[in-house]
C-alpha cells in the first residue's frame, strides 16, 4: 500500500486533489494536510489572509512544518500543492532528511508574477513539476511539464449561450473576505432587484462551511439569498456573477458565465503586495487571457472581464460592470480560453505519481 504525504493547504487544491484521487488506485494511503480521513491537519486550520495574519499564526505554522517533516519518514513519496511559502521550505527539509525521497509539486507557484527565484528552488528540491498553464513551463529548465488545467477535469457544466436565470454572488471563502465584500454584494442584489425586476439571487457558500452557523459568518442579510454549495452548477445557471478574486473567477470564465471580479484587502497588505507583485490584473482569467493573446501574463492590455480592486470596489462600480459588459464578446472569448487550457490534468498526474513510486 503506497503512502503519500500530501500538503494541500488551499480549498481549491483540495478540490483538485479529490479529482486526482478518483484516478488513483484505491489502495493509495494519504497522510498530511488535506480534507479527509487520516489528515494531520485540515486546510481550514491554515486559512490565513495577509501578512499580519501569517505573523500571528507563525508558531502554529512552524509546528505543522516540523510535524510534516517527521511524517515524511512514513511516506513513499510526497505531493505538494500550491502554497509555496509553506511547501518550498518543506520540500527542502524533506530532501535534506532523505535525498532519495521523491517529491512532486502540482499546482505550481506563480513565478511568472513574482519571486522568479522560486523556480530554481523547485527544480532543486522536487523531482516532477506539474504545470497547469502552458506558459509556465518556460520558467523552468527541465523538470516542468504542462499537464493541463485541473478545472477541465472538474467542471461538468458548460454554457452553449449566455442565457441565465439567476444572479450569483461569491464573496470568498475566508472570513476577512466575506466581511469586506458580502455587504457590498447585498446592496447590489437589492438594487438590481428594484431596477431589473425579480431575479433569483444565489449565494454560493464553500462546501466546507456545511454544518456551520451561516448567519454568524455572513450576517442577517444571508436570508435574502438562496444558498448553494455547488459553484459550478450555480454559475452554469447564472446570467451574471459577482465573484471575489480566486479560482472561482477562472471557473466562471471556463463555464462561460459573465462576471465581475471584486477584491479588497487590508490597506497595508495591499500596499506590500503592490510593491512585491507588478501586475495589471489579479484575475486568473485575465492573466491567462493575456497569454492567449501573446502578451505577458498579467501585464497585457487585453481584458476578458472587469476587475474592481481596493478603492475602486464599490456598489456603483459593480452595477456599472453588470450593465456595461459586452456579453456576446465575453462568451466568444471564454470559448477561446477554454480551448487554450485544453484537457484536464488528473490522469496525467496520476500516471506520473505511479512512475515516481516505481523509482523509489
């Protein structure tokens, strides 16, 4: 029975991990950080946002790091997903402990946006790098392979036209995001109901919130919305969506649902990020759309969808994005983006895992 040490700290990484496990033999045993049985920690325990939050949880993060290095002794191989600040140092420590331990990194850090030096670290400490974007491979020397984008494994609903019956609101999965963005979404929903007539308002809630007190998380205004835990189905049925930055923006683009990105961070965190990261766009769909149009990812002039960030995020701005978006152009270009990312990656990664296990 092969034992795999997994470090999947993000909610989106665990969605990709679930699809990957469907393509693996059932006798594979997973240990480490992920959603499921035998996990050392749940990803929810790593849900921090911003530089101050990280500093406040530093003791816990260091403890978890040490425990993961020890747990690696039991594993036949290691699977790291996203979360480079945690996972790259983890790879280094595991290789120092056992130079022959095979390490795969799937969902690579965005070295094309900032900290390009991470590419050298990944090649030094990892044995296989699974790139989910075609242009990522060019930032590495030899260990990176384009494996396809995992969302194309997971999405089962694709629009054939831009029609829809609902308005979808996705204010993020972190409490700090919800606190900043959901009140604006409530006002937008109320105004659109007055101006456009009745339209079903759907609030997409992360599946790992099931069983929690949603009123405590979102406030009393949650009663204005239908609740959905199925993001893909809800986006497929929507006429338009308002989405906090993250994987959901790319999901909407691939499904074909017009949307506006909304994002607001703590002022200090935003200023630090602006210094470290030089990008025109933060939305994944816009970044990949740049690459599709032969522009530098995140620094191009082409734009697939509107982004309202920091002080530009307002009720008025969101309403303007809804009213003025060229939906026909958006839908046509979203089909191009889907073709650009091509196939999903779960089967390819499963095959590479089996290959690495045979080398151990």
